[in-house]
């Protein structure tokens, strides 16, 4: 296994949230094994996960590409995804979309342009709420080809456990049940695991995997 690229990326993204080196390694090895050509990522923040995805594609040496979507305020992050990809020499592997509102709107545009399933892997690591990510999964499912994989990050994350969100007015105004429910897990359990079109389920270290039949 060529470890040089992985180690270079891990060094370049060190200290930048939101993905640990060991999570990055799991993602990297998954890409090397399953060899997806087109990857859709929902939620890039500073682009750490995007860099790991892109590095694995680069190591494969195919024409693989990542389309990744976040909100336009991701431009205010330090570093930005563009800076991080540039530092890793992986800009050519990733197209970031800075959405005005939400990736769900951008997925509507994508569907309109190309209704035929086109992605081989979808990584959902964005809003972590039922309303947004339940719908995002249903939209992404329309674009995931048979045999393709979906991965959810943060199955057990809750609004109550988020230091940045828990004191926001809109969160405090929610019913306690919605603040304390792991909403990504609800999406994974109810929309993915109970869906006969999916199998090969794996629930490990807060990540939920599934393959479309
Ligand atoms: C946990 S971070 C992503 C981390 C990144 N995948 C990584 O591992 O490096 C979640 C991101 O999702 C974005 N996000 C949340 N809700 C969103 C929405 N509805 N549309 C677009 N982006 C959203 C946030 O702006 C945030 O940057």
C-alpha cells in the first residue's frame, strides 16, 4: 500500500476540524478498496474529509472526482476548503459548491440537470437533523447508482451535545425530544436500514454504512 499520500494529507490537515486521522484512514482505505469514480459529499467545513477522499482517488490514479457541498459561509472558515486542497495539491480532484441556503436545494439542481443515478459513494456529514438529512438522503438516493455506498457520520450526535448549537435560540426553542434525539441515527435506522433497496449495513464508531442493492 502506498502510504505517502495519506501521510502527507494527514500532516497537512493536522489540527483542522472535523475529522481525525484515524477516521481519515478508514475513509481513505474504503475509497481504495471500493474504487468509486464519482463521490458526493454533503458538508465539507474546512475540507478535511474532502482531502482524504481526494487523496485516495489520486492514489488510485483514475478519473475519480468529489462533488462537495456546504453553505456559502464555509468561505469564512480558516482554513477554507480551497486553501486546504491547495496545500495538499488536490484541487483538481474536488469541486466545492458553496450553497446560498442548503445542500438540499443544490441537490434539486443536480437532479434537474442529470436525473440518472450517477454517484458511486455519498458521504453525509452536514446538518445532522431529521428534516434536512432525511430529505438529503432521499434526494441522494435518487442519484446513487446500484452497488454504490452511503455513509453517515455522527450517528449519535444530538443538538443538546453540540457546544456550538445547544445555546442558540432556535435550538433552545425546540421540544426537548428533538434536542436529545440522535437524529442522524433516526435517518439511518428508519430510511436506510428499513429500506429493502439497501444492505451490507455496518454501524461502527458512530458511522453508519449501507450499500444500495
Ligand atoms: C461536521 S461539518 C463537516 C465536516 C467535514 N465533512 C469533515 O469531516 O472535515 C458539517 C458541515 O455541514 C454544513 N451544513 C450543515 N447544514 C447544511 C445544509 N443544510 N446545507 C449545506 N451545508 C450544511 C455546515 O456548514 C458544516 O460546515
